């Protein structure tokens, strides 16, 4: 079930990211930012391709400038993605009794480790932890408030912290016998298979 949990999570993340990107591209209010974003992304890709082909050397400062432009121009999608992550994993999943589209696909469900009902507050906290919302919000704050140089250095630090946190969270799932991630331990939850929920709940092997 470990692989199913990871696959369900990545499918859910993709769904949220796809919806955010779709809204960014379709909503007229974001037309200018979207066009600038596409232009900067194409410029960034061209530089990397030319460097890979040996036709030019990478100018690190130029790349940082373009990366900063891309992040700045994509602020709408970053805001939408952050809000959608909380809505999808925190609110909708709670209303669906601990399931997301990914979990429904693989017949999985989040349930309380002990007790009959999920705690709404802890469930939302679980969603924040498992989706790396804290690093995402920190990255947005840094992007909005800091200079380009500060943004670049802070982004590297935030990314490393996020990678480490995800390694710990998913490492617990992979290596614990009960497959409870760090977010499950902190929020008193576990994931069971809906194919045989009674057996899973009794044995607590999720």
C-alpha cells in the first residue's frame, strides 16, 4: 500500500497544479502576466538548450535574472496553487471523509488513528504538512518582500528545507511498519484501504 499512497499523493498534487495552471492561462485578468511568463520561460529554455549544445556558455547572472522574472510573473499561479492545495487537501478531503480523487482511485482513506471522527483542525494541519504549504507560503513572502539577491539565496534555503521535510515525512511512510507518516503521527491519523476497512482498522497496518 506504500506505493499506492505515494502514487495517490502525486496524482492529487498534479491535479491541483494543473487546475492552477489552467486558471492562470484562461482567466483574462492574468493575460499580461501569463504572456510575460511564457516569454521568459521560452527565453530560459533557449539559453539552456544553447548551452547544452555547446553553442554558448551559461551566464549565471542572466539565468538568475530570468528565474526571478519567471517567479515574479507567475505569482498569480503560485497564489492560486497555495489556496487550491489548502482547499483540496484540507477542506474537500475532509468533507469527502478523508478521501481525495487520488485516494478514491486507489481505494484509500484517511481515518483517525484512535476515535471515531477526524479532528477538523488536525486534519487541516495534516494537509499543510503533507503538501509543503509552509515552504510555499514562505517562498511567496520572500518573492514579494525581498530583493532579487535575497530572494535567490532564501529560495535555495527554503527549497532544501522543503526537500528535507518531505524526505522525513515520506521516509516514515516507507520505513515504518504501520506506514504512518510524520504528518499522521502529529495529527493522529492513518491511511487505510477501503477494500477491507475493518481488518485494516483492527490491525492498524495502513
